[in-house]
């Protein structure tokens, strides 16, 4: 189906119903006409044995509820199409359309990619997919840019809710002396530590399975990064403030436009000074000291 850019991630989450556990973006084939300006393709997949009229009705109803809940007029025109797919090795065929991407002089390349980095670029080799996506999400790209612009070298960096570890590893590649990352998902630390090893910064990175209770043992930090749910930022803003050293800086993302006032208020109430808000699509990133 076609979805407005800026809403694609939320549409993808809405499509993840029951057996629909995998979502992809972009044209379904090389022969597909390009999406209209301002739109992109969002696709989910379900085994033929689980397909049913009831599931299709549930998907359509979920999209209607999304439009109603957000009040976004452009979402009222979402029209899912249901098509059978020919036999294919879908576990690996998506790799054919995955492309390297660049952020502020950092080139992110998959291990199988044949892309050629440009002169002077830092190269991060990232295994996309799995539990943590491709690194292309608007909040990830914005945080990457902030890290690349602001990390000067020798900092102690905290990556709260580290996921794949892409932000912490990027900080280490930019010269951070120590990077500590934590995530409640037990799979996250495995992926993040592997990413650090694959990019030659494992000696400066440590990713663990833990929550905010672990912060007291490793504080203080010169930099605190948190690309997580806005509700979590609001709930733990004071915890993050306590571990940020005086004069240090922060970047908090994962905040959709409808949660901006509450999230901004929580950040400022915790004692942070917001210097800028970067907006990409419907996502806001708060940066300050």
C-alpha cells in the first residue's frame, strides 16, 4: 500500500497484526512504478496458510482506527491491497534492494554491499534487518548527524536504549573514549557488541542488558543519547539528568509530533537546557546541555 512519507513507520507498526510480523518499505519490484511524490510503499507479509477474510478485515479496520486516532486527513485515504506472492527466498531477496546510506560523512554499508565509499568518509558496516531494522529511521539518522557533528574525541558516552548500538558505535568511531549502552531487550547487547567488533571499536564499547537502574554504577557521562519512546524519556528524564556531567550535552529522540509539548516539558523540568529541536517528518529530536 502507499503511505504518506513521515507516517510510514506508524503505518508499519499498525500493519504488524497477528501473523503479519515483517514489514518492508520501498517498491515491491523493479518493475513497479515509482511512488508519487510524498508517498512510499509499505508492505507486510503473511503466510498463505494464515491469510483469511477476517485478517484482511482486521488490517483494514486497524488502518481506519489509526486515521481516526491521529486526526490526520492524509491517513483516511489509506487503501491496502492484498496480493499473492510467487515463490522466492524472501529471507534473503530483500538484500537486492537495500542501499547504503550516508549521514554527515558517515557511510553505512551492509556486509554484502558493493557500494564504494567516497573519499574521506567514515564507513560503518551494519548487518540490517533482524530485530532492529536498517538504521534508516528518521530518528536514527537525526541522532547520527548530531553525534557526528558534536563528538570531538575522548568523551564518555551513554547510549540509553541502545538497540542495534548504531549510535554508540558511531560515537566511538568519531573518537569517544568510552561508550556504555544498555537495553532491556536481551538480543540488543549481542547485536550491539557485534557491531562494535565489526567496526573496530569493541575496546571502547560495552553494551549490556539492563535498565535505568544500572546508571548509577557507570556515571557520569559527557554525552547522553536516548533514541527511545517519548514516554520513556518523560519518565526517566531526571535519571538521565543525574548521569550527565556539568557541561555535557544530550540528544533525545523518538518523539512524535503529538508528544512534543509533554516531552519538552519533562526534559526542561529535569534541568536540561534545550538548545535546538531538529524535525524530520513527524519526529522531533531535542539537543542541548
